[in-house]
C-alpha cells in the first residue's frame, strides 16, 4: 500500500536534515514507536504498538537506513517486524525528501507498507487513514522537537510522542474515511454549470 504525506516545519533545511539523520530523535516522534537497540551500521531494533478498540498490534522488528543522499536531501529506510502474537507481519520501505520552503523546510514522506497474515484483514482504507493520522502527529512532534532544539532546550524534556491508539486516533481516522466516502459518492453528482 502506497502512502504519501507532505508537511512543513518552520526550521531551516540544514537543521531539519541533521535532525532526520538522528534516528533516535526521529523514532521519538513516531507515535507508538520505541527504539530499543542501536545495532550499528545504521541498523536499529525496536517495537511498534498500535491499538484501536479491539484491534491491537504489537510488532517487534528492526529498521535500517538503506540510502542517504546529502546533496538531494533524501533518506530511505527499510523496516520489518512480526506481531508478538503471531497475527501477521509488516514491511515498510520509506523515503523522506527535504526541500527549502517559504516557511522553512518541506518534508515529503513516501512509504510502501505491506501487511500479511491476519493483520492485513483490517483493510486498505482503515490502515491508510490510521497511518495518515499517525503521520500528522509525527509532523507535529518533529516541529516541537526542532523548536526545542532551536531554543537551546533538551528535546527529550518536551512531551514524548503519544501512544498510537485510543479514541482520538479512531475518531480522526473515521473522519477521514467519512470524508473519502462523501467525496466518492457526492462529488460525481455535482450539477454541471450551464
């Protein structure tokens, strides 16, 4: 499943690029993610926990930076994990591209997420909506950490990323799903201009 998202942060390109090169800082911005091991050579071990009502997935796995291009300001990561209860596996190929923007730095995230086993039953729409909500929270967390660094504060002193679960994420994902349905069924019936 291909998922893309774009956001801007009010910090200069160089500062944002340095931030994205610090994997523990980036991991701290991802809701539900915990970095547990730095394995060397740009490889890391960790966990991802996502819950939404009766749906709860806990993945143990690893990630590796597979490509880093200083000139183009792109970084690619490959990650994979298995659910602790044997309900499936996930693989992720992610590329983040940074560019200067009027308000600071534009960040484009493109990912290919593949779920297998029972975890895949939740459907493309639900998984895509939840991922979009989590990416939105990630963008806000990146901005907060970068602002703390720019102010000379320890970014670990700010509020850590929230868990990836709960009613708020469910409501936001449901709103996105409803908006998609409305666009699909209402928009084709717009009256034509005469």
